[in-house]
C-alpha cells in the first residue's frame, strides 16, 4: 500500500505525527525553508539518546550479574542462568545495534553540529565499543546512499553478496522465515560479521570514494586487530597464572608499542579517500588503541582486586552478543530496508512502523523512517517523523512511497485497507518494475569535505548510465 494520507491506516499513522504540514505552515513559508530548519542539529540532544542506550546496557548486564549471584546463593544449578543470559545477550546485541545508529548519525554529520564533537563522540561512545570507527564506516555508508542499489557501487550490495546473505527477491513469507531461521546457525552470523567488519574497517577497491592512487597498506589495520586480540589473551593468561601485576605491565608495554607505531607511521601508508577526515587517521587509530587499553585495564583491575570474573563477563555479555544478536538484528534490518526495491528516489526503501521493541533492536536512531532519510540524509534522526509528514504534501512521495506496519504480523489484522507488513513488502506484489528510475543522491555529501569532486562526478555519471 502506498502512502495515502486519506486511507484509514495510512491516515491514522500520518496524523499521529505532530509535524509541519502544508496546512499547518504559516503562509509565505516555503517547503525548502522548513527542510532547512529540519536539517538543523545541535550539540546536546543526542547525548540523551546515547545516554539511554548506555542505561539499557548497564541495566541488562547489572541485572544479569546480580542474577548469577542470586542463583549461586540459592545453591541452584548453572542452567538456571541460561534464560537471563539469553535475555541479556539479546538486549546487549540490540544496544550494540543502537551504537551502529550512533555511528550512522555521526557518518552523516547529524549527531552534533560541531564536526569535531560529532566525530569524537561517534567514535568514543559508538564506534570504539564495537571495534570500528566513524570515518571508515562513512566511506562505506555514504557510497551506499549516493549509489543506492547499484550492484557495482553500493557497498551494502557487495557485502551481502560476499557474505552469502543476499536474497533472491521477491521472496515468499515461508522462504523469508527460512532465511531468518538459518541465521540461528552461528557460523552464518560470524561470517556476516567478519565480512561486514572488513568492509567497514578496510573498505574495498571498488568503493567509489576510495583514492585508488593512495590505497595505503594493510599493516596499520592489522596492527590494531592484533592488539585487540592479543592484549586480552596476554592479560587473561597472566591473571590465571597468578601474575596480576605482570598483566598490567603487559598491557602497558603492548599499548605503548602500538601507540608509538601509529605516532611515527607515515600517513601515506594509511588508506586515503576522496572524502577527507575530520580527525586524522593517526589520531583515530591512537584513540582506538587508548580506548581498548582503558577497557582492558579496567577489566584486569576488577579481576586482580578479586571483585569478580570481569573478563569472563566481558566475553559472555559483550563479545558474544557482538557476534550473534548484533549481526542478527543488522541482517533483519538490512534485508528489508532495500530488499525488493529499485533505484528510484521514492522507491528504494520504505517507512517502517513497528512496535518499540522491534524499533529499538532492528531500526535504531530513526532507521524506521528510512525513506525520508534517504531523500534528505542531512536531517537528524529525531526529526525524521516531521520530515515524513512534510513530504506527504508531495503527491509523488505519497503515491510511490510505501508505509510498512508490523514486522511479521500487521497490528490491524487482515483488514483490506491495512498497510503491508515487513515480510509482505518483500513479496511479488511489491516487486520493482523493470527499467525503473535511476536516482543518484548527489546531496549525500552535503556536510562532507570532498577532495576530488571530479572523480566522484565521474562515478555519478557512470552510475546514472547503469555502467
């Protein structure tokens, strides 16, 4: 069902949004002026959104560890911990997906108005906790926006293909449920996560933003990966051997060595792109190592002090969700946002109206209003509902765009006027028409500093021609 402000379901959904429609706007105010207002961001709003995510994580992990103590105190078997552990893994994985939403906003420079704050907070509070950084994801994600559903230039398309998670749309309800069930086989999630991490962290040679003359070397990225893995192994091994002070010493020496490596590293050995950095590659790499060092040292201190098995909890309640629940929720989003869609401006994605739990886990930071986001990517997530309501004034948006309600089941039952569910919109009825519009989003780099506009323009023209 397309977005119809006059339909029973669509009209209700639209009227629930307190937005600035044509009728509500004072005379003389043009839509462009309202959009410019919607694009305005500040330096404080998103701290509340990020703080809520950290509160959810702290509550989930805190209650789980408390439940372990209660089970032990009651003399119950370890299997009593399984339900709470699974609930925590699901909650933490959903919250890690929220961190992906933080990075997503940082990627579009909409997390905060101040660019340095935008980058630093996105990295330290969103990217570093899930072992990634904003700039590398920016190259991946802005190319996805600019060349949406272009099989040669959209990194999301290539990444799903390489990890074996691309689906042959249109797809039936049953087949879609089968594909989701396959993700419960953990190697499928591990493979998705590893490929996704490589695309986000290393980029690919066919990324249209990469400077192919200055691709840099792989060793700097490898150095960060080696530190991320070997530093915990060294600390845990020394703690188990009863050498707590040596664990701190090992972390200190390893951290100093890797920080020194990046400090003296020639910037030309790092990958360059046609989109410039806000914070230098060197500073970002050093910051990421320092962040990990702080976390690893804190976990070691808790263990050495005898306050609890902090490293075990970190592995079970943070690393395990990172490779299981987190990628599962990412797949549930990535498949449906652009699956069974074409390259048209109003038809490359949809609006998803789902319950709060699905929204938190699958559509973080405004990703439920994905169609208006792809039309005006510079509008912050907390204004996308208003943008959607404003765009309903556009007959083309109202006629071609699709509102989806419910993931597996419609909240309105089987009434004929209801909107499709997420699963339904992936079926034959909503399959894209052949030879549809090809839209290249040349505004996606609005806030980015571009070093080689001519190279990107050549990619735009080739993509428009379908080459």
